[in-house]
């Protein structure tokens, strides 16, 4: 998945709402750091996590329906 915001949201949704790991915790932390480094590029994305979420490697916002459906479809395929 090329868009790190989408990947972050899907991994976060899987972990926090479905109790599933799509990627190892360390890789998720790296993804959070990548998004922090590139924040000016992604901050206008309608669902971009806040900088505080990224620093904490978490997500406290609402998950868009498309993230929920995409994550569940992905998990059903693996």
C-alpha cells in the first residue's frame, strides 16, 4: 500500500478494534515516524492522524467506513 495514511489507519483499526496485527509493532512505530517526518505532505489528508497520535503510535479518531471495510476484506483474504 503506497499511501502511509491508509496503511496506518488500516493497521490501527485492525489492532485497536479487531485485535489483529497486520504488521509487527516495531513496523507500526516506524510507519508512525515516517508519517511524522512527512507530516506537511499528509496533514491535509481528510483522515490523517494528528501529530500527537503519531508520536504515541496510536489513533484516537473515528475510522472511516472505507478503512473498516478494506481492513476486514484484507483480513478475510489472508
